[in-house]
């Protein structure tokens, strides 16, 4: 425990940024253990390294990307484009999408991870995603390779994404990679998919699907209403 530094904890906390609750729980656990060891067992540990590190805190619902930002992906760095297409096409969490292997795509079918990442499911792969993957150079077993056998970390791609998002101006600031997963629900809903069909693709909870379906329904209804008065 003595060798644990604030910098170590900051790096570990940021590495879990794709799962903010888990990241904050890490800091809380270290802090509790440190205080117990120092105050109850009198271990000479020094200051608690977790004290004062900002937590991600309660997360607001991620906003689905607007159309203009999806179109802007064509000018994004390759790693951002690839991850964005994987999230949209598979409906997975960004952390699961960034670690996808080539062998998870087999013709019309792909293997994706469920909502909590505990098991793999076989899901139909949309043709645009299949065609996109076929254009990618083979530089390892993963679609976003760090080397021949390992994928890039989510943090590495997310850092590149932040730099690209900044280049789009203030209007892009509210949107994160997680928002692409929400957009995938809306796109499926607008295409006429039922809640059960959306869950079969994204693996998300019924409550989450219903929440973002409502956004799709409002958009569709508003479009129909405005067109009628044109």
C-alpha cells in the first residue's frame, strides 16, 4: 500500500472512464482501506492518496449525437471513425466495441458482449458495417490494434476523440462516445424495430430502450406534424 501514489490512482481512475461508477468505486475503496489501515491498525502510511481526486460523480443521460456530428466523422482520425462505426453498428458500450476482434465477424453474423459484458451473444451484422470492416487494413487480431495481439485501450481512443471533438467547436462539447450507443437505439426505433428487437441487438435494459425510443417517437411525430402543414 505504501507504494500507491496519487498519480497511480489518477491513471487507474481515468482508465475506467468508460464505466464511471466503477471508476469512482475504485477511489472510494482505496480511501476506505487506507483510512482503516492508518487509523485502526496504525500503519505508517502517510496521507491518503485518494483524498481530493475528483470523482466522475452522478452521470447524466448521454445525449445521442446530432446528424451533423455523425457526418463530421468522415474527417475524424481513423481510430475515432472505426470505434464510432462499431458502436453504431453493434450497439455495444464503447469499452466493448474498442476491444472487438476480427474473428467476431463471420459473414452476416457478429459476436457482441451483453449490457454488463458478462457473456457474448450472436447478433446479425448490418451490411454497411460488414462492408466497412472489409476495407480496414489487417494489422493484428483486433480492429483497433495496439499491436498484433492487443487492442488499443479505450482511454487512447477517447483521448483522440476529445481532441477531434474540440476541433468541432463548443456545440460538440455535450456529446461523448457513449452517445453513439444511444443514437443506435434511436436509429433502430425510427427504422420500425420493436423494443424486443432493439434489446436483441444492443443488449440494453427495457427501461433504457424505452427512454431513448421516446426521443425517437417525438422526432418522428414532430416531423410528420410539420410536413402536414407545409
